[in-house]
C-alpha cells in the first residue's frame, strides 16, 4: 500500500531544510546556529525555510531568538514523523524500524545551584511488533549545568515502559540546556545505531522553588532486532 505525504507538507518539500527543521524541532527548541550546523544548511537556505515556516505559523521565534514549534507546527511534525515511519516501512519492509516515544520530565523552571530531578522514559510499544529487549544507550550532556551521572547510561528497553532518573544542577545563567542522544546496541554489542534524541532549554532563576514537572517528548526510530 502506498503512503502519501499530506499535501500541505508536500508543498514544503521542495524548500531545502523546511521538513528537516520540523523534524528537528519536534525534539525540542533550537537556535538558528543549532539548526544550521546540525542540518548542514547554508545561511540562505535556512533563512528561506525559516521565513516560510514562520509565515505559515509552523514555528515561532522567542524573544531570545530561540525557535520553537507552534501548536500547528507540532501537529505538522507529528504527521510528518508518522509519514516517515509508514513510508519507511513501505519502502523497505526488511528494515524493521519501530517508532517509540521518549519523554523527558524536568521542572518548568530551575533554581541556580539546586539539583533538580530529571526522568527519562520510553512509552510502551503501541505497534505490537516489538520482538525482543534492546540495550539503549543514553548520552547526556548539559550546557550551563551539570548532571550527577558520568558516562553513557544504558537502559534495557522491552515492550513496556522503561525509565531512568538523574539530577540536573544549573549554573547561574538565565537558561540551562540538557541534551539526550539515544543509541541502540546490536545484540552482539559490536554495532551502535544513532536513533535520534531530544534537547531542552530550561529557564533558570536565582532563588525560590523549582517549577512543576513538565514532560517533553520526541519520536525515536529503533531497529526491531
């Protein structure tokens, strides 16, 4: 069965970087430099794609220049990722890719110098096709903050929920960034696949209490081993 991209997304497809920016921002907010460097875009291509996405209200620029998806953009990114999943399965039935959602729960606001809880979790497999437990590697990095774990963290991911916890301590800056890159080990441990990731910019205040927990999510493509 053929899979068709929604017409409004197809209209963006000829514009270099537009769909890639939707995919990237589905993982979290980003600066212009992040998008240009990570997606390999020229300044001209980025400016054209950004202008179209802003004009069509898929993305918005915050007062600090950071770009984020609007609600319309989140809906579009969700449809795009679903198309990617279905089209990928249709193009190559032997690839056995399965989409799982990763969630990162952090306080809405952090307090400088105070450790804050962070939970990273994976939703259960909703496809019914996940066959075996997989070893998933979480590579954590922080900007203007520190995490209380060293090195890569490994999670055994089966059909059900899987999660791990850590603490993030922000420095005395207005924002801290947490990046979670996700990899999958082959059963023999010889190969590792980059599955994507998510990064978050979190506001920091000088004192007071941290904000309530907020969950951020992204869709990750795993090999079904």
